[in-house]
C-alpha cells in the first residue's frame, strides 16, 4: 500500500485518506485475537490516529472527493450516528473548501488580467463564475456580450 502513496509519475494525494481508513479497518481488533495481538492492533490504530489522521489536510479530502472512484466517500464507516454526522458535515466542508479554492483561482486570474475589483472575474476576456451545486462545482465561462 505504501508504494501506491509514493509514485513519482502519478498523483497520489487522493489515496491518503482512503489508505488511512483501510489501515484502520485492517487493524481493528478481531473477536478471536489473543491479548497480545489485540494490544498490538490497538497500539497500531493509536499510532495511525496520532501520526496519520493529524497530518491529513483539506487538500487530501478535496483530492479524494474529486477522484471519481472515491467521490461518494464509501470508505468512511457508517456504523454509528457520529460517523453518519461526520460524513454529512465532511461533505459540506469539502464543498466549502473547493468553492473557496476555486474562488481563489478566479481572484488570481482576475488579478492577472488587471481587472477592476468592481468588475466580474475575467480570464482572457471571458467572465468566470463558480457555482456550487449539491456537492458539485460547476465552472461556467460566460462570453462577453459587447
């Protein structure tokens, strides 16, 4: 698994979050585990939480969400109310993060075109609008009508 997170020629940012969940699931204590194995699994999961979970940032979540194979975040457990609420709130957060990133890009493009802050964002003479729609971001380019 770690090899898939270290590729040079392929993006891997979207694999970090699902890999964490995969490891947490693989190291969940089993019913028939001995005391030693149960302790080992518990310590590994604690280590993953301390090192892995705390290092995941919004970009990891956005990249995972934008990957079509992970878009629905099916790897997140839904066995408790807390997990259901976490996933629901996470999707809202991801929408907000993506919208903010796209607005930042629009602002930078507008600055690059030397437009007045009172005008709509523009890129190469085209108005740029970002519209969030139900966990989707639709980028619309509207041609000038002059």
